[in-house]
C-alpha cells in the first residue's frame, strides 16, 4: 500500500499510528517532497472511480486563496487534476492506496476494513 502524507498534519500522524498499531505494511511518501503527478492522479481517479472534488483539501489556505469553492464546479476534470498535481497542499490527506481501494482522509471506521 502507498501512504501519502503531510508529516506536519495531525490527521496524517493519527493515520500513520493506526497503520503501525495494526501492523499494516505501507510505503510512506511525503506529499510536499513527492506530489502525486498528473498521470498518477488521473490513473487513481479512473481506477477507483473517485469523485475528483473529494481530493481537494477544502480547509487549506490555497483552496480559499484560489477561491475554489466558487470555481471548482466550472473547471474541467483535466484542469482540476493539473491544479492538484501542481499544488501538493490542495490535496486532501492522507491518501492510502491499495490494490483495490483508495482512501482519502483518515476515517478509522473505514480504515478498519484494511487487513
């Protein structure tokens, strides 16, 4: 599994602790150092049938600065993916990507399904 986190994020720290406490093996990736690429995001969105809008971190300063609340629905899928791939902190985190799932954000109830 691939675990994509922002190490300063408290939710990411909780998620990582959950994975470690449950002996779940993962590859750790720091989102600011290695932002998901346009191709990766496109692949995941299609492979896991992800609502692209759920990938946006609506509480980020950049989200507010770009006024995405008002603009997001007017952007194409390609424009949204480009925006995410160029701005790591616009991506909601953590992301956990397995063979047959992709979790966006940490919801322990959902993550309990991992084994």
